[in-house]
C-alpha cells in the first residue's frame, strides 16, 4: 500500500514525518478531512483569532495530492448594526 503524509502547519503545527499506509487517494482524502475536523474539535474553542491551518497531504514522492485550508477571522462591528438601503 502507498504511504501518505498528513502534516498540518500554521497557527497549530502537527508534523507527520512517519505518515501512514493508506489504500488510495480517496481513502487519504477521507483521513485528511476527518483529521482536520478532529484537530479543530480538540482545540475545544481555543482557536486563536486570525488562525490559519493548512494540511498538505503528500505521497511518498513528495507530490502534494490534497490541500485543506482552514481560516478563521473575527470581524467586529463598531456601533449598532445597520443595513444598506
């Protein structure tokens, strides 16, 4: 089975120097999406404002096969909210 690597970098860093053997690209996609979701859940609401996370899933040859990006921005309003008319 081919080996895939699932590192996450940015506001939170999780290197993956070992990787894991996965059946194919579709299975790697599923693992990548689940892993990013678990990482966000494990932060338990403590994600910094203006956070950026990027997962670049690569194969054994170092080719990027999947990119997952998560960006969090907090937009504050000054004064009462108004609607354009």
